[in-house]
C-alpha cells in the first residue's frame, strides 16, 4: 500500500521508514529507526529527487507509482549518490526507461562504480546551473564533502524549497509525522539529529560552513533533507545548531565525563568528581561508561559539551582500548576546541593519563588540557582526594574565563 | 699535480707573517689579558689592502684567490687566533653574503667599504633558540610600507659591537620555519639597534663578541638581501665558505703552537739531551707535523675548489671539522711538551690551547659538520612525516598579560590586583635570604638594575612582596651585587615556588630554564621586546627606578607575618589557540593540507604555505586540483 505525504502543492514525500535496521552504515545504532526521504515534483515534467535504500525499495516504488498516477517519470535528480539514497536507481531506470538522471560529474562516476547502467541517460550539472521543469525552476548548488565529494543540493526558486541532501538530516523514523512542527524536535529529535550530524558529517565542518554561507543567500521556505523531518519554520534553531557543530563550538557549558573502569574504582572516582561538581553548582553533567555506551553517543555528547573529563585505567601499558577507540573517533571526526580534564588510573605503571594527554596534544586540534590532573593508583584515597577538588576548581575556573 | 702553493701565494704569506710578527705578536698577550680588540693593527692591515682579499678590485677588493685569503687567516692565527677570526668573520661572513647575493646598489654601498677595510663586517644568525637549528629563528622582520621592522636579538656575534655592517637573519614568515627566513643588511647606529653583553670568553679574547638587540629597528626595504624567504639558503651558502676561514684559523693556531713546541723541544735539555731527541717527544712532534700537513691539504684544497667554482660544501666541512679536531690535539701536545712552563699565563701555547677550542664549536659545530658531510655521501635523510609542532615559550604556556594602560602607578595597581586575585597573600612573607630553592617568592635583579645602589630598590620591593632576593647570572657573577649562590638559572639555583618577579632581566634561555616551574612569572623591563615578556604571566614595560618604588608602596602592609609552609599553587589554565596560518581542505576527500607537515609524497617540504604550492600540485589522497581546496575559517 502506498504511503505518501504532500509537502506543498505539486510536491510529495515518497520515501519510507526502516525500523528493522540495527546499525546505520553498519556502525551506528538506530533504536528509533531511520527514514529515507525521496520527493516527487509534478510539473509540466515529472521530477524525482533522490531514491531510497534498497531495504524500503518496494514501498518507495509503490509511492512513486501512486503519485505519478499514470504519468511517465521524466527526470531523476540525484543530489547524493551514497547507496542509502542511490540504491534504487536501477529499479527506477527499469520502470521508467525514458527518465533522464540529473547529477554532478562525480556522482555519475560513482553510479558507474556501483554498477548502474546509466549510459546515455544522464545530464551533468555543475555549480549554479538551473533547469525549468514548467512552473518550477531548480538551481543546482554543489555541496562537496557534505559529506561525500559528489554531493549537491537543489533549490526550487519558485517555492523556496531546498533539497538539502544529507545536510539537516537526522536518525529516527518519521512514523507518520513529516514536518518539524509536527514533532517536539528539541525534546524528541535533537539528540538523534546531533548524533547523525556529528558522526556522519562531523569531520567536514569547514565544508558545512561553506554550504551554510551559500544557503544564507537563498530565500528558503522549506528544507527537505534525505533523513528525518522536513523543516518549514524555526530555521534559526536548526541553523544555530549547524553553525556551532560545524565550527566545533560547544552547545552548552557543562561537563561530559567519559570513563573507562575495569572493577569500579575509576567509576567511583568520577562519581566523586560529579558529586563535587554538582555540589559547587555545576549540574550540567553527562556521565558515560565508555565500555557500554556506543561511541556514536559519546561523540555526539562530546560535540555538545564545553568540558570533557577523560578518566581511564591503564591497560597493557596503554590507554584502555575502548577509551582509545573513542579518542580515535574524536580525532577522525575532527573534534576540537574542548577543555579537557584528565583522570589517570593504574595499579603498577600508570600510563593512561600521559598517553591521553599526548594524544590530545599531538593528534587533535586546540584541545586545552587542564593543569590539575588526578593520578590514582588503583583507587581514590585520602592522599589524592584533594586532586579531585583541584580538578573541580580548575573546571569551574576555566568556565569563568570562557 | 705537485700540491704546492704558487709563488704569489707564498709572497702574500710572507707579507702577512711579517705584519703579524711585528704588529700583533708584541701585543697579543695584552689583548688576551685585557679582552681588547686590536683596532690599530686591523686598521694597518686594512691599509695593506688585506681586508677584501678575495673580492674583485672593482668593489675595492684585492682580486686575490680564496686560497690567498685562507693563507692570510692562517698566518694571523699562527700568531693570535683572535686576530685571525676578525679577518675570517669580516671576509667570509660579513662581506660574502653581500658579494654573492647583493644587487649592484647593495654591493656599491656596502661591499666596497667592507672590501677596502674602511668598514668592518659581521654576521648575525645565532639566537638563544636557534643555534645549530636555524629553523628556530625568532627574530622577526615585518614589512611596513617601505621598510621592515626588525625585532629580536642575536647572540655570540663575532666582531660585534666593533663592526659597522651586519648581515642579519630574521623571519619574515614565522610559520614557514627555515623557508620564512630572510637576510638583511643592517647598519650600526640605526635607532633601536643596540648591543648587549660583551662576552667574557675563554679564548680568542682579542676578537670582540657581543649580543645584538633589535627593538623596532627600521630596515629600508632595499636592504633585503636576495628575496624574502631566501635567508636560510644565503646563510647556508655563506657558512659553506666561512668554514674555510675557520679551518684556516684552526690550522694557524695549531701551526703556531707546533712551531713553539718544536723550538722549545730542541732547547729544553733533560737526561743530558734535548727532549726533542727523546723518542716520546719526537714521536709527538712527528704526529703533530703529519696532522698539520694533512689538515693543510684539506683546507687549501677546499679553497681551490671554491675558487674554481667546483662544489666544495662537503670538502669545506671536512676541512673545518678535521682541522679544528686536530688543532685541539696539536695544542694539547704542544702544551704537554712545554710541561709546567706551558701552563703559565703569557705563554703562547697556553693562549693557543684556549683559543683552539672555539674552532670545533662556531660556524657549525663539528657535529653539524659531520651532518653536512654525511648528507653529501649518504644523501639527505627523508624527513619524518610529521613535523614537530612549534615550541611554546621556554617557561611553558604563560598568560603574557602586559599592563600597558594608564600611568605606571595604575599599571602597578593592576598587577597587584591580578596577583591578589590569583591568591597571593602579601600580608605574609619569607626572609630575604631564604635559599632560592626553598623560597615561595623571589624577586630577582638583572643587569637592568644598573648601579649597585639601586639594589636598595630591590630590597624594598622584596620586603613589600615578602620575597627572597635572587638575580640573573651577570649580576652575581660579574657585578657581584649578590652572592654567587643567589643567581637563578639552569646553571645556578632553580626556582620552583609560586611567584617570581624578574626585574631588568631580559630573559636569556639559561635563566628562563631555571624558572620554568614557577607558578607565576612577573616581568618588569624597559625593553618591550625582551624575551622575558613572552615567558611571563604578567608584565610592565617601564623603568625599574620608577616601577619598583611604586610596587613596594602598593604592597607595603607593614611588618609581614611569617609565611605558612609553602603550598604550591596551581599553574594558570591557558586555552590553546589555533595555528596562525591558514589551513586548507580538499573538496574531493576532506584531506587537510597542513604546512607544518607539507606533502612528503610530492617532495613538498614542511613549512611550504598553501599559496606556495606549485600550481600543478594535486591532493595526495584523491588527486583533486589545488583550486578545489577551501580555506578553513
């Protein structure tokens, strides 16, 4: 059965939702599912914007067929050729053999690489090209490295609709609701939107900034991303988040504590730290055990908070592997400009603190390490409890200065 | 191939030797003792046309060959090593860069008087943090309109402050390492160009050596030597040739010592015959002579190669390294042959023994010479993929907050306020004679304190601060204002307490290393470009005579209570700043071009700015063209 929604006159959402997929990109957990958005424009010509993941292809084909209502499909605009959107191209080609694919040169190259026979069926566009499909005029704007090199966004100058590809997308299935004002985004969606952005697009902040700059010149009324809700108001909220994330500026002044504990001693120390912070009035605290928190959540929270405390045991003379993995993800996603406190633990040759500091200094950018470090031998005790006080003080001091 | 010098060259040797024997030898002991520059002798030497030996006659030179110049340095050094290096530094270092890299106007204006001997030249490359590694150059030159503004300083500069013309190296692009260094011709007497310490050296005491200080020195644009960024190349090419001069100096010092030892060995009789006829001594002399002959061939051959425009960089390094190494052996043996007599002041071999040592150190240590030689025979080592990040100041991350606004009194008030805010309690204090290592607070005097009676101001301020008194090294060692055990520095006492107030201390590296564990460093100095300010948390630029009484007044709380046991205070938290240069990201893959690393795969050296990348350069990861990179804002 088809399941579509109207976005505005002439434009329909023809995508679908997937709750069965456990790991997005086979790495990030998506307990709230995910939507793959596709949009169909009915003008003098019919134009489909992007396709969907293979997993919901049948639903998608039913939707397209329903909206077309017997008309042929004239154009398929591919803004982003990653397979969660491009996988169903071949099915569209089979069913609508007269279709012309409009995309960038790099995108068409990727279609060939993924094995789609698109020869003689493509029209290459580049930055600033426009095309009139009847009433609607679409301008194509390149969006390289947001978050793939071939990506572009399409802008309908007639109705002010931005087809934004993966920009402004989110994890989470739509489950009937299509628009941002049909959900409580700040309560139910922001965490997944952040987790999506930071883990998928996070590394490419400068390119997102470049795209935001281009977008600021457009008169936008609708943002139609490839995942998550369609935005039709409250753009300031969303753009502010994107601006902060892409400049690697924290959203909130607070402390994220990420700890690696084998037998609970490091855990106990961070509980002491958290309690002392709260006692001094700093209650904006998020505390995570790296061993049982998926790294995509850790990354998302690291982008959110201004201060990070890394507490790790020493393991095989190194950083605890799960903590190390978290650090590697931070580096890979270009995270920077955080103030970091260090808690080191080790029972015979503590190394994790100095190694974490070295990693932050050598491998990452503008990670400012607080001078007050907590060095534990096995467990926190009377001898080093004052180090926790010093760390608390340092955190609070550095917040005042910021 | 007879390996012999020409008659013309030997005639020149005779002429220089006569000059050295008659004009320098009689005064050499005095020059050494008094640390005195032989101004008159050098003037006479200039009159003989010897100060521009290897330069063309059209520029006032003698048009002689490089070997003749080497012989001249050798002959002067044979009598006095210090006098030898005056000529070497003048010809090889002060004049050569202008001759080889200067334009016609620069040659006319500067080379001609240098070659005629009317002016004396010097070369300023070495800095506290840029010795063997010139990439650490911190002196900067910033282009402002039609001139550069030069700031910073140079140390251990031969011929300073006597010299008139200085070839000075400064960074015009501090992020580009050696590729950001440029060379400038700077004249003595220009506003802001002053001299620091005259060094009290172990040997070559007749040569003058001093520190150069540049404080907003205006250098006309036309005094840039070559192009911006060519400075390192100019310095290295100059040092290639300079090594021949130093090798010749070492050769001369060794030759002189050897001759004295030979003569003495023939005269000194023990066990009934001259010691020269005792095998122990004769073998020594045989070895000395062999080493000298070997060294001489190396030196002369390098000079001939240079003259013939053949590659000579490796050969001059070999000559410098070998000759200075055997020079130490020869002067050691010579002094040994003299026995106890040689150990006395006034003996030529004693002076030669001290003069010799510098030759293995300056113009590239012998370790660096081996690096040069090895790079020629093995090839350049591939650089590590990752260049080192720029070092922070010696004392670590500091606040560098300089109080500039308002009157001196207001500045002092702000300083006191900041210190109190950091938690300093000035109602308590420690005794002024607390050992530096145990002191919670120290106020130190540097040479900027001036006359000895000004130490009263330090004492008043120390009382008010509740601090012990320390000093820089010269204040204890040379001026003797405080006992030797009170100077702070790497070689003296280390301060690891909370508050350190440096008064009139410019901030030599060795001093800074002694205070790097201090929680808070305060600098008071009249030179805004003194390195101490880059190493301090708080600073006031001003006159000590004015600031110290104000400080004493502001902190005076009457009699101080005895301080509780010291509690080490936390170092202030300094937020890390991003790099000062632009970074660029590939729009084809997200690869980031970082000039600190360069692109080793395409032989782009570290330090190459993005705009200096060749047009045909492509992204090493995905092949995207240079124009498809975006700048990170």
